[in-house]
């Protein structure tokens, strides 16, 4: 019902350039209100900031899986070195296990 009333009002006395002009004026008023509202929010909340971050590429799977596979041997060797005093002969078994693991996984000893 309202649509018919609006069509009837605009066709009875208004002109097309006048209708276009009112639409343009309404759009400009909306845009101005929008800008004022954004400035008011910036004043209250602080300006909106964006931070761009770059993500480092994933490490090679073969190298990381090889490191994880030998990690337990490396920890055991370090534990032995730290707790054996100055006698490295007590840790030769752990050193041999770590070297064998690194050779089989392609890592340098």
C-alpha cells in the first residue's frame, strides 16, 4: 500500500531530475553521517590498526622427522655426559647409538 502511495506522489508533481537530485543528496548525507560516526568511534576507541604478519615456511619434513627420531638418543647421550663426571668411556654406548641414528636418517654426525 505504501509503495503505491509513493509512486503516486512522485508521479504527480515531481520530476525525474528532482528525484535523482534528492537521491544524491540523501546519499551524501548518509556518507557524511557515516564518516562522522567513524571519527567519533576512533576518538573513543582509538584508531583501527592492522598488522601484517609473514609466516615462515614449514621446515623440511625429512630433516625434522630425522631430528625427532634421534632426539631421544641425543638426550640420553647428554644426560650421560652431564652425570658421568669426566669419564667419557661410560657414554660410548650412547654416542654410538646417536651416530648410528644420524647415519640412518641422513643427518651429519
